[in-house]
């Protein structure tokens, strides 16, 4: 079982930055990839960014160039640096970890609100 705890959400104005963190309870050996997803009111949950244990990254088109995903060297903590935030980035941001045997674990989410 992997437990994930997100932090760093909050209220910011358009153009400002936030850094989200996700701390995983298990060590690197069990986690293949970690990612950030978000869900805005009335919308489906969508991928924001993803990083594998080998360091390969994937970004949604809407966040590429503004957001940066990274992991600590021990790979138990993941970050999402969000720059140039826009009102349409407003959502609950969730951390997801995928194990090597295909099990997905989710955090409870952290709210990001961007005012115009």
C-alpha cells in the first residue's frame, strides 16, 4: 500500500506561481511512475504531468512550458512547479503513483485557485 499526501495548494492571482508537493509513503522500488492530475468543477479528471522512475516526463498540452514536474533523488517526493498560472488552471490537483505491478494509488488532492 502506498499513501500519498499532497501539499502546496492555495489561492493565487493570474500570472503567479505555486509549487505542489506529493510525499509517498513507500520507497522507490515499488513505484514505476508518478503523476499530477487535476479536476475542475464539472469536468473530468485530466493528466497534468507525469514522470517515470527513469526520469521521463510527459505534459498536457495546456501545461507544457509553464509547469515542471520533478522528483527527489530518493524518488519518494514529487513536485509540480506551476508558473504563469491562469484562471483555467483552477482545480483540485491529485497525486497518483503507479506501481510496477499495475496498481494505482491516489492522494486526496489539494485545491489550487487562480483568480483573474
